[in-house]
């Protein structure tokens, strides 16, 4: 019996060894710490952050004018057609105005007659002056002799001489007045001649500015009414647009109006021409359109070759804000809104530490840090609520860009709908 028991015990020894071995292994594993969780981290670095507003604008001529005739008449000849480039002072059309030509010849005759009247008045005044000089001298001589030798000259003779001298003075005054009237008449005739001559010159219709003929309303032989009567709707000869200088009109949304200043540089892209260039804001309305909540803003664009056609659209990029050489972190590393936030920063022992930071300009992926961090600090990315203060982590550094440009899309309106006028 004892022999059998011993045999059974010897057979159970290996099993017990295995059980003891497993039991010992389990006790050893329970004393080990779990591995630190891996986390993505970013390095605080210096860079640039910009916010750019993208807007669609439309090109408009700098000026658009309807060219009217100053006088009524038949179109003798029109020298331009749509698409023609013209220069200021160039003759666009000539009018046939026969009655105006006759009127001008009449004013010429009147001016000549008034000059003849002046000549006649001058001769009359010369005769009156000579006569008055002689009669006045005779009276002075008789009067002097009578004073030296009383009774030598009869009183009646002295009185007659004085009367003749006074009458000649009146004739001289009348002749002087006639000459003055003749000169005034000549001035009136000259002014009338100049007025009719100016009207006659208006039979040549002149271009008021450098531009392009965008429409033609009249042909040879058409009767054109004068464009000076505001009570009638007169037909213009042509429509002229100044297209060598264009206005690029851009509707700036209400929330971006505060960033708009005269002289600000704006980047322009014309897809139809595959061209990129820059311009400067020269004017804006300082008034919001109530229907679109936008403010019309204009950029003057030189167009000497007329490559840009008025009416074309352009994509514009206006820099609203810019920060250069500032501390930046990814937005996903930050919790909070406004000017402050909270981030988790790793210390030298790879332990998470909660820290409050000041925030500045926000981009699309980066945010400016104004306080609380230094260049080279490591911040945790993602949901920081998964970790507690002082927790050990296994950092995995992510390479993040240092610069960020946030593109903000703006609205688009038709400039003509906003202003109601293409000029």
C-alpha cells in the first residue's frame, strides 16, 4: 500500500511543478506596470499666419458716356463704328446744318456793319471836337479881350460866342455817346458771331475722352436733335467707354469691411486670360448694400492693350490679417475659444502637464500663441480629455507646417445691380 502511494506521488510531481511554475509566472506579471500610451505631439515653432478673403469681382469701364450732338442737324458722315478706338478731340461725325451756316453769315455781316458804324461815329466825334475847339478858343479870346479892355467887345457878341462854344460841347458829348454806343453794338455783334460760330463748330461731333465705341445709334442721313434740351429724350450718336483704364468692382462682405483700407494690395486672377497681377484699393462706397450686406470696393486696373474686356470676372484675394514670425501650434492641440485656451504640454519626463495659453490670429490649421508656451515645447494633439495631468505618455512627434494661410470665401454680386449705373 505504501509502495503504491509513493508511486502515485512520484507521478504527480511533474504536474505539481507545472502548476507551481504557472502560479509563479502569474505572480511575477502582476507586479509589472502597463506600457505608456502612444500620443501624437507637435513642436511649438515660429511661422507666419495669414487670413485671405477670396472674392469674385467684375471689370467695368472707368467711364461710360453717351455722346450727343450740341446742335440739331442731319448726319453728313459718321467716321466710327463699334469696337473702334478713339482719342480725345477726334472727330466722330459731321452734321449738315444749312440754317446755321446762313445765320453765321448774317452775324458776320452784322459785325462788319457795326465796325462801319464805329468808324462813322469816330469821324463825327472828330468833327465835333474840332468845331468845339475852334469855338471855345474864339470865346476864350473874346472873353480875355473884354476883360482887358472893358467895352471893347459888345456884350451880345461875347454872349453869342459863349453860346456857340456850349453848343459845340454838347455836340461833342453826343458824338462821344454815339461812338460808345457803336462800340457796344460792335461788341454785341462780335459776341453773337462767336456764339453762332461756336454752334457751327458743334456740327463736328468731337470725342470727349480716349475710349472705345461700344455702341452706335445713328447712320448717315439721320436727323439728330440737339442734346441740350432736358425736356426731350434725344438720341445719342454713340456710346463711348474708357476701357484703357478699368474699375474692378469687388463686393466685400460685412464682416470684412473693417479690414478694407485705401492702398491695400489685392491679388487678382483673371481665369479667362490666365493672368495674375496685383492692384491697390483706390476707393470704396463706405455704404453696405442692404440686399447683399456687402460694400462695393474698387481697384483701378490699367488696360492699355484692351486685353481685359469689360464685363469679365476676376478672382481676387484680399489679405485681411497677417502675423509674421510668431509662435504657432496646431488648432487640434488647443481646447477653448476666444483669446485663451488650454493645451497639454509634455515635460522632460514625457508627462502631460495642463497649461493655459493666450491665443491670437487663427488660421485654417494653426493658431498664434501669444503667451504660455515657448519655441520647442511639445504639445499633445487630439482630444486632451483622454489624459490627466502628470500621466506618462509615449510621444510620437508629428511634423507640422510652420506657416498657414486661411482662405475665407466671400459673396458675389453683380456690380450693376448694386449701383444701378455702369458709370
